[in-house]
C-alpha cells in the first residue's frame, strides 16, 4: 500500500455487499451486523415486483423489502457471505438474496480515521475509453441536494437521491430502551470514467468527506449502460 496524490493506493480489493431481505430477516441481520462489527452501511426500503402467484410459489408473504449495503474488503466479504447465508437461512426460498459487487475507489473509515482508498486490482483489464462508473455517496438526511449540486458543477448530468437509514455497529443509539438509527440519504450517479476523479475530488473537498462522520462514497464499475445518450455524446467529443 502506498500514498499517491492524497490517496491510499492498494491492491487489496474492495466490494459492496448487498442484501435484499424481508422485514423479519432484516431485523435478524441488524443483530448480526452489530455482532460481527460491520460499519458504514445503509438500509433502503423497497418493494418486490413479482406477481402474487410467484410469491406464493416462493413462500413469500410480504413484498416489502429492505436493501442493505455495506462497504468492506473482498477478503472480509468472503468471510461473511456464508455466515449471513447460514444465519439468515438464505438457502431457503423467499428468505432473501445476498450478492457482492467490486469497488474501484472509496472514502472509508480505517483504523479510526477516514481514508481515500483506490484499488489497483483489475485496472489493466478495464477499457477506460468505453467504461462508465457508478458513484454512490451516503450522507446525512438533507445533504443529498448539496451532493448533487457539487456533482452537477463538476460535469455530471443527473443522479438519483434515495432515503435510507444508517446500518452498522457505529450507528445505533438507545433512547428509553429503543434503538434509534439516524436517517441517511444515498445519492447514486452514473458517469463516464473520465469524470470520476474530478467529481470525487470536488465532493471530498467541499463536503470534507476526509473527516470521519461526514459521509462515505464508493465507485463501482459499470459493464454496460443504455439510455445515457448525452453522456455518450460528450465522451466522444
């Protein structure tokens, strides 16, 4: 691991672990997350879209879903994926889904401090001319608009703001014996690879994301995209 332009460069791969669970499994998952000491996650409320006949076939009684995302090293995810699968019974139909996606850059907490980590794994395999990236920024509720303003000024064309709540060992507080988890906003932006460094640098500088507690961000590769014609045109100019 070495430092370059204020970043920590590492060949240790990073991933996002995503779980899609029903309410009961999500409650169990929250306990597991705290037991294993996972930090910096977010939960988003969703809804299943398959028809009722398929739901009955799969044994799913409720279409309400919660989507949990956690940033971690690939090594850590390999240790935890089987643990989550076993503890949540994900081998049974209708219990939920867990999957892992690679990350190429992240602002994350490491050893009690906020660091910017860029993984070098797979860089040579990317066709950077044609690649898009997905930037995800997780901040406190009410900050999503500021994230978008900074990103738009840096050259992106748009994004999506979603509401969620913090999920992880560091987020839970207790009030009168009840667990309270702070509300969060998740901002998702697709952009050409060439814009990523500027957008990330502007967000880190303007929002002070290099200070612990101000938010986290991570960048994932996109292997195929359609419908972003303006971005395609700008990329070839």
